[in-house]
């Protein structure tokens, strides 16, 4: 039995006419009749009750039709997926990323060079975007996908770092335990989407202590910390360059909570388009945990 025989059977069942089904298939009615006869012989049952005026499914034919429709749908889906997988990634790709480089500029440049037919449309923002409503192909954010209409894949893990400038630590001393934070000013991150202040992942830290500044920009908090305005608790990858340059010093490194994850989010479907799959595979292969 082939899929073409099943498709011919389903068409006869749908049109209730050998003549009309044969016309749509580009066959003669007699050739189509022989195809159905072969199916009936294969299954050992009669599939249609025929008269000079009408064609109707038998009970056995109705059962086969139910199964055939599912088989044909799966066949078409598989063919579409394989065809899509073989297609070259191309077209405009809208990607939303955090302001601080989770996916490095060098990785984005390398992707553009590897896939010249994909036009990157990059939106850097810390706000929580609506992937589907705003028409993004891929979004990079922390946390889990709250929308069941989204697929997700972990891009990389990261941990936070509590940092301050050498000048600030000279003036106020370095905290050695989470409880010591009660004696320090802190620079707080405010989520753009909710306006809520991010809790520091430091078990045992005071629930409330002085805030020198609040911002929804990690970059501005880094600048304030470098200027000696207080302690900041930010993703380690974001402050590492300033630490390496000697502008910031990490404290309480042994008191930080568990790592968190950055995830790639994209609209769910049987299979993402080639341009989306190419981006997912490319950036995850070049992102390490840290």
C-alpha cells in the first residue's frame, strides 16, 4: 500500500464520486477503480458501496478513512519538515537580547558571516517583550518561559557577583559575611517590565538596607559602582571586564546563591524555520556556562 493509493481512496470518499476523484487526480475512472480494487483486495474488505448514482463508504471503509486521514496528515507534515530542514536559512530574523552582551558581538558577527542570506534585526532591551505579539523570531532572557506557546532552550548559565570600587571598600571596608551588608549602601536593579527591585541572591543578607541608587540599566549600575557609590550585585559576566581592569572588586564570592540561566525563547511549532534553527544552534554552540 502506498500513500498515493491512500490519498486516492480518501479523495473518492470525500467527493463521493469516482469520476470527480479521477478528474482531480488526472486519471481515468477505470484506472482509479483498479486502484481502489487493489486496496480492497489488500485489506480483504469492501470499502465502498457503489451504484449507478452514488458511492458510499462501507463501515470498513469509514474505519480506513479515519486512519488514512491521520496517516496522510503525518506524511504531509513530515514532508514539509524535511523540505524546510533542507532549505537554506534566509530572510529577516528579529532577535531581542539583553542590553549587556549575553551573546557577544563577535558571535553575532560570525553568524552574519556564516549565513549571509539571513538579515539580522537586533533589538537590545532589558524589558520583558511579548515574543509573539511583537513579532520576534527569538528572544534571549533569564528565567523560564511563562507562555505555553513558546519553546525554550538553555543558552548559558551564569552567577551573580557583589562588587564595589576599591575606593568605596577603602572608605567603608569590605563585607565579610552577608550580615555585614547592613552597614553598606547598595545599588539596586529594577526590572523594566514590573518595576520591582531584584532581590540579591545572597542567603542571609538583610532584607532591607540603604539604597544609594536604583536603575533598570545594568550599565548605569556598573558606572555607579565604579564611581564608588555603593555595592552592586550583578551578573558576573557583565562586571568581569571592570574587575579585570581593577575598577571593581568582588566581595562575598563564597556566599552567592545558585546560578541562573539565560534561555532562548521562540514561538512553538512542529519545527522552527531554518533561520531560527540556525541561530539557535550557532549561538548555543558558542556559549559556555559561567
